C-alpha cells in the first residue's frame, strides 16, 4: 500500500488573519493524531509566525503560539 502525506499549506499573514495558520496546525495535528503522516508548510507572510510578537494577543493568538512552540515535538513536520 502506498503511503501518502497530508500537507496543509498556508500563506496567511498571522498578524492580519491568524485563522489560516490555526487551521493548518489544527488539521495537521488531527491527521497526525489519527496515524497519518502530515506536514504544515508555511510560505509568504505565514513564516512571520516564528516571531511570537506578530500574533495578536487573543485566545486564538495564544493557542497558535502554543502550537508553534510545540512544533519541534509535534507528530507532524513544519517546513518553510
């Protein structure tokens, strides 16, 4: 059986619209939790999420910061 990787790609600017970034991390986590190989690919303005000050200080922003901080230990890959 061929194995496939689910790739969640986002270019969403986390300062202006963190929703796309949240969805990419969320669904990659759900996929990995289900035993599927998954990856979050950040491009364009989405790469600015590596600067924690870029995200708004909201519940969503704090949740994304936690997901990004846990990215090195996540069951999915994150690439730029």
